[in-house]
C-alpha cells in the first residue's frame, strides 16, 4: 500500500446536476431587522453567493485549474492521502511540504506555487526554489473521509513525515496556515532528523495563567492579548462546535449545500467569491465536511500528546487581520524560535491576499537551512 497513484479531479456531471437542483430548492432562513453580522453570516450575503453559485460560477473551469498541477494519492496508515507535487525546474531546490487551513483546501496555496517553485520565472533568485508537496489533510477534500478515530494533528504529522520519506526527500522544510500551523510544528517534532525548519502563520499559544508571564510582555503585546480574550469569549464558534460535537453539525452540512456555504463563508468571506465557492464545492462534492470537522474533536481528545516544547527551528509570519500570536507565550511551547515577524497587511489567508510578503518570508527563513 505504499504505491503513489496519479490523480485527476473529475466530478461526475450527475453530481453537478444534483447540486443545481438542491440550490434551486433552497429554503432560506429569516433574519432580524438590522442584525448585520452580529448573529453570523447575513442573509443577503448568503442569497448573493447562492445566486452566483447557481448562475455565475463555473466548476469545470476551476476543475481545470486544479488539474493543471500534478496530483497524486497514496495510502498512509490506512488513510488515502491526496497531494499536489510540484517539482521545481531548479534541480537543487529545497523540498517543502505545505499544509492548508480549515475550511480551506490546497487552493489556499495556489498563489504561492509559482513563485516558490520557480522563482527565476517570477523575478526571484533561483537559489530560493522549492519542490512543493501540498497534501489534503486526511478527512478533507480529495483525501476523502477518515474511517477510524484518532486522526489528530499528531497522527497527520506522522503521515506527512512518511509522505516525504516515500517521495525520497531526505531533508525538507515545513510550512502551514491555520490547521496547518498546528500540524507543521508536530512534523518537526516527529521527524527532527530530516526537517530543516518549520514556518507558520500563527502560533496558537495562550496565557498559562502565571502572572509573571504578563509582567514580561511588551506594550505592543497588549492588544494581541486582548484579541485572544475576545476570541475566547466571542469567537471560535466553529472551533467549539467541531471540537465538542462534530457529528451534530455534520448532518446539516452533508445534506444542505447552502448550510455548507454559510458555515464556511463566515471564515472565508473575505476571499474572492469564486474561490470561496470552489472551496465549498470541493467539500460538497467529496462529502467531507463532517470528517474535516472531526479534526477538531480528535485534537481536543488526543490521548497521547507529546510532552515538552518543539526544538526544530521555528519561524512565524503573523499578518494584520489574523490571530495575533504572542512570542512570550509561544516560547513555552517552542524552544527554538529563530524568526518572528509581524506584518501590516494580509489576513488569515495571507497566501492568497499577501502572497508576495509570505513568499519573501518563506524564502528568507529557509535560505540557510
């Protein structure tokens, strides 16, 4: 079961027809006057997206874009794993595995594939080139649904180490965003002999409760801590629901494409509408909303959590409209932080809305590793 198989996205026309019929029969909810976004994704926004999904969106065009990249599947630890493998034209390029978000997909990384794999063609130094491996997290998208318990970030990390070994990469870097920022440091932990460094866009480290920890914070860290407090009290609805009762929401997501759309749009709403709809369509066609949600539950209930901080070199690129990481908290969990940057641009999906800055940071971080 270690063979690597070529893969092409080819959604049956019957599935597209079924989606169109379901969208035509949508029963929309009501909304309080003047509610805005206080209660969640506004009704007008959902209606607008549904109308575009029905009459202005072309899945086949996006399917063609996906298939422009070499794609493969392999079986690791009993689970199908789908991945893009984009080799650089530079023979000495650095291997790099990149992990996407929830509720995103490999589409998260589309804007950085060209500059990272072929810097010569994008005005960069060919010495900064990477061979890219971009997998779909088990349970997500074209990796298909998980079929047993235990697929948490630690097990995914072990699968990524095996994937890189299977592809013949002796030394490689790791990058991740969102769920990928949780998984990527664990790849360094499980495979330190082969991982040269880990680069992420968030470090999800929170206060320990020790008052001394706050005394050591800089003045600029104050707003970041306030954001964490806001997040714990008011945000993270998806995190809480999916970490506590993923099966409950899964029934709605599996049966209603508009339910899936609204559930994802609250986090993906800043993206180009067609990119948002493509992500939602991928989850819909693969029926993986429920299994993707289980990642949160599995993480919350992981029984064998590694002890102690990570030791592989870690770098952060933290963007303006994103979770705000605090280095003092991060140092408890990561003992070898070598790069820590804040940027005055970009969002949670910086690979899409600030790709040049992210690419520059990734190149710089791995240049001497």
